[in-house]
C-alpha cells in the first residue's frame, strides 16, 4: 500500500520484444520501439532502462518483482495480448497462466485476448482461454495483421465483433476492454482508435461494461461525452500514469477534460493501470498520490458547472475501489491474503531499488555504471 491506498493494477503485461518473436517485422519493430521511447528518459534516472534489457523477452517473475517488490502495487491483473505481428501475441497466454498459477494471491485475475479477424478462430481461442484463465473479461485490439497486410476495424462491427461480445457474455464474461487512443504501427488506421464506435456497442450490449484502455491519452472530448452518457463505459488509465509522473499539469487537463461534461463524479469510472513492463509502475503511483488540480485550471473547468478538487476518496476509487466493485473483488480479503506472502515487507521497510530484483539486474547495473 502507499499512503494507506490499496492499489490494484488493472492491466499488466510481460512483453516479448525479441526479433525472433516478430511475425510482421515492420509492424512489430515499430511497436516495440514506440514502447521503448514512451518509457525512456524518466525524470528520476533510477527508473531508466537500457535498450537491450527493455527490448527483451520479459518473464513473469521479473514482472512480479517489479510490481510487488519495487513498487507499492498490491495486486494486479494480467492481460495477454493478441497482436498477430508477434508470434506469441506480444504477451502470451502462457505467461498469463503462469502468473495466475505461480502468484495467485498477487495476480488476482486475467483478461482473455483474441484476434477478431477470423471470427471462428477468435471464438475458439476465447473458449480455450476461458478454460485456462477463468478470465475477468475480454480484451480486444482494433488492428490486426492478416498475414499480408494490416487491417483495422470498428468495435461496433455487427459481423466481426458482435459475435465475440455475445460469446463472451455466454461464457459469463461481462467486461470488455478495448485498446483505444494510442495507434499501433506505421500504417493508416482511420477512425479505429477513436472511442466513438463504443457508443453503439454500449447501447446494443447494456449488460456489458466497456473499458476504454488508454482513455484520455487522445480523444478526450469524445470520451467525456461517452462517460456522461453511458453508465457502462469506463476508462482504464494505462499510460496516464506516465503523464502524471512527467507532465502533471497535462494530466490535470486530461482528468478535467474527462470530467468536463459529467462533472467530478466521472472519476468514479476511471481506474489505475500501468501496463506492467511498459515502464516502471512506482513513479507514476507516487506522483498520483501527491497530485492535485492546479487552482487556475479548476477555475475554468466544467462545461455545465464547476469541477471540485480531486479528493482522497477519488484516488481511493481510482487506485482500487472502482475496479474492485466492477469485478466483485473483496479488497479486505486481498489484504489478508497478501499480508505475509513472499512479497510482503515489514512496516516501514523500503521498496527494493528499481530493476534490482529482476533477472537482468546485473546488466542494468553495468549499464548504469558505464553511464556515470
């Protein structure tokens, strides 16, 4: 915990960036380079990583150590990835299975993830993952590689996507996470990364909840209207933790933008996510706990009324409460389960130094010594 806040990281990955894992080299290399550059040059140099370590095949124990030994993350959710430009999808289903089986008290669940391009294969994969992972929800990306070219699609496509929503619901999965706002790969994507296609999906499937993953990184106005209009739409804050660490004023503008239509109550539909090995989770957590809106931004916020200062209860919801309620997670039971496990620390004991507990720690140490 951090400052008495329990932290659920709603999306973590163990990426495999290695060239041997590339199916579409141009797409995969560009995406891995983008990920590296997003996390590069943190304000606190202790959280910097050399390229060779970052662009490696991250293993589940390394992800667990970064989350639970080196940060104040208490429990996490694993998301496999189904980006077919990578042979294993980028973060494999096998790694999600390993996380759940090896650290069941800390990885409290996973989402299934499938490639929608071939509906029959996608449903078969969903059914297989439903057995393997007992998933909390379904994750989808709006772009795929069909073996010869990249294709993007809308999440209100009745022929391609709706059968996946329907089968997910039949399997008891009521939560759909959609990657939005951050295009992947150097090719045209049209409007596939706008969240506006979710208005039809949310209306047609009112019994499902929809997470806009990376919500607010772009399309803030569109996302604000969706939050105000649809009670079954949420925002997963993955990548906004980088923004609050490095550009707190820009982060304030994003949050105020997301609340611009519906008011401060919209914060109850935002929840924390780091992306796991996208970058180190701790500095964003520390920055968010200290964060307040600048008063000059508050003065002009809100289209239909003023927006109040962010409160402790807002942060408590965003770091754990909202996601817990959405998924029926008992936070007190989680606290008891992890109280004396292998990652727990005595009261007042410091966190381990960044990247000091991973299998590549010596490489990181050598690189840092050479930089001095």
